[in-house]
């Protein structure tokens, strides 16, 4: 699913980068993440976003994708 960049900008306006304190530009070591993954029905809204470390984001994405694939298989049966 395509992310809405305007929603990410809105999140960042209210939640500056933990590393730099800035609302724009690079945020070294941090990513904006959806608390409830988009593939799991989470909304692409600031209320469903959080800052997460780059390392934690990589792991969370693997878990989210695995769970979403599992859920899709169950629905397809």
C-alpha cells in the first residue's frame, strides 16, 4: 500500500525527530512506523504513527509482513 507523504509530514510536525528535534529533513537512526501495519488494516494517519529505531523497524516489518501473509491465507480459505 502506498504511504501518503502528507500524513507523514503531519506526524512529523507534531512529533519532531528524536535524534535532531527537527520536523523536516533526515532523522538519523530513526524511521516513522505505522503502529498497526497498513497491511493489517492500520490507517495511514498520524494517530497510527510512531518513531521507531532503524533496527527495531527492520524487525517489526518482518513480523508485520509475516502476520499479514498468514492472515491473508486464512481469509482466502
